[in-house]
């Protein structure tokens, strides 16, 4: 990975290895609880629900869009996160987050939210009206990282995102034969199903925790069985330049190394 000598190292060698092997790394206190609380106040306003009246929590999930207010920008652009982006994606190979979202706000509910299927976040072809026709390719066109920003404390009963450990390797191998054109989410479903034997972890943590994930990591939502609404954002980290699996200088990022390891193991 390129190193200009100025990169702040927030991830250890063991964490980088975990990212390559398992597909994710957790960063505690990536942004402050005060920032999370201020952001939640804005989100509560837009939800049309009363945080103190459970009777107003009538749906299992409400999706809010992208937010560009300063408080959200601050959450996504801390020195710790910028340093981690440099370490995982490569110095100067990513674009700063200008907005935060989307927010699938989940409420305690016995009802099926209807969106708990295993998937990857496909990254291009968004002009197609059916999201099942959106695409991903082996160099992850359009997405440098999948990110999970916890804006509330999330325990095991609070609808934490489920993660299939190491599943990004299987997806890389499935995408490779399709080249630059890649596969649609519909075409990937069979390969996603083949990752069901992977170990599963839950994206839990205190407000301010961020999970930085390989863009091919298979993950899923789940119903909320806790007591307080769950606030989480899923912004992509966008690439400044395309990933490459054949660098002359050998300066591969951990995202690229994970893909190369998957293909070399096939």
C-alpha cells in the first residue's frame, strides 16, 4: 500500500489482517457521542415520531435519506476515520464523505420489516429502476468501502446488522469471470446463498462506533427485539480512482489484497 510517510496509523497490523481475512474492522469512538446525539435530534424531527411516546412508533423501519448538515459531515470525516480510509483503501485513493445516509431507523416491533435478506451493496447501474438489476464487479466499481455508522447504542437485541465473516472472498470469486461488466444483484443471489456456512457476527457497539467493511461483504438486517429505536447510517466510501488487481509497483491496498487473495485461492 502506498505510504507517503505522513499517514496516521490507527489500525494495527492485526486489524489490517482481520480486514483482509474477515472482511471488516470495528473502530470504537470513531466519532463522539455528542455528535451522535445531535444527529439523532435531527433524525427524530424528520421521522415524524415522538421519542417519548412509544405509541407513535408504528412501523418496524423508517428509511431516511442523505443528510449533508455539518454534524453529519463531522461524523464521517474525523481524523481517525480518514487515517483508516488511507490504510484500507490507499492514501489519496478515496473521496471524503460529503453526506451521511441512508438511515434505516429500526423500531422495536413484532412485525416483519420485510428487508432482512442477505445481500451485498451493489455499486453501479443505479439508473435501472429495479435495484435487483444494479451491479457490482470484481474491482468494486463505484464503492471503496461499505460502512456502518452507529448513531445509537446497539446491543444484540437492537437489530444489529448481521455480517457473514469472510464472505467477501466468495463474492470476489463469483464476480471475477464477469469482468468489468460484473453481475446484477439478481445474478449474485445464488452466490450469496452459498455463503450461508460462514460464521456470523453482529455489528454491535456504542454510539460513535463505525464498522469499515469490504465492499463485497455479505450482510443483512434483522428485526428489532430491543426497547429503544436503532439509528444507523450506511454511507458508501467512494473511490477517487478505480481499484486495480494488477499494479506494476505492487502497491496494493487491503481492499485489493483481499480480492487478490480470494482469486489466488480459487
